[in-house]
């Protein structure tokens, strides 16, 4: 019984972590932008200079700006710094 309780607890924590890292305000952003801004495409690439796990989007953004991108955010389960710019 104790083993199954641990297994259920571990699975629940894993699901919470996966859900938390993939959620974002994408729906709200798309509705609040004007039609011109929605038509502009944004390209995204992994940062070449950011090292380690990405927990601070501010640090990621600053690193991306040094790499000639317009900004960046921490993304995904692996917490990588992803830089973006207009295509």
C-alpha cells in the first residue's frame, strides 16, 4: 500500500511539473494584439551562448539581445533559453 501511494504521488508531481512548464498566456496575447501585429511572424531559435537551465527569462532575454535577437524566454520541459526575432 505504501508503495502505491508513493507511485501515485510521484506521478501527480510529474504531471504538475509538465503542465506548469508548458502553460502560457498565448491565447490572451493573440486576442490583445492588433491584426497587423498578428500578421508579423516571429522566428525562434535556441540561444547559442546561454549555459545551463533557464529559470530567469530576464537573463535569457539579455543574453539573446547580445546575440542580435529582439528578446527571449525560458521554454519547455528542459528549460532552454529560446531567442526570438521578426522573420
